[in-house]
C-alpha cells in the first residue's frame, strides 16, 4: 500500500511552511495533489520533489532555474543588456594588480558559495606565488 500524506504532514516532513509548499505547487515545481481540494493527498513522489526543490533552493539556486532543472529543460538565454541596465558587481582584491569582478546573482552564487569561491581563488593565487 502506498503511503499518502496530508499537506500538514508534508510540511512537517520537509520543514517547509504550508504557504511555501502551495507556492511550489503553483509554480509547477511540485505536482498537484491527488483527490479533491478538501481531501487532498500527497504521495512519496510529492515528498521527493519537495525535498529536491528545498535542497536546490538552500544552495541558492533561483526558483526559475530549479523549475528547468526539475523538468529537464534548458532555461532561455537572458536578454541582451541594454544601456541603462543596472547590475551589482562584487569586486574582490586578490593582490596588487589582480582583482576579481563577479556578478553573484547572475552566477547563481549565494553569499556562502561566493565566500567559498573567493577562498578557493585566494588559495590558488597563494599556490601560484608560493616560493619553493
């Protein structure tokens, strides 16, 4: 017999608010429930989808990208930049004459991943300039 869950049970199992689960369903990240709305039931497939979406979202992946990942489709190319477009650039000083310019949001780097990336670049720079 297949295990089924209520929305409240899914919320408890995934540690996601009910509103977030409904939003994910509305966006098509998670399949719609079985049965009528009053007696909606969810199964293991729904739980797996929620856990997968949560894992990607926790890593900072935008929901639109998660949707394409879940559906196995390729996201459309971003529109070309035009005069007046604004973006936030992070500028990291590595050494005299060496700076790293990043667009963390465009690169899909949440703050912790950005810090990891910068640490890796700094470590690599040190390895290149380590007198032996």
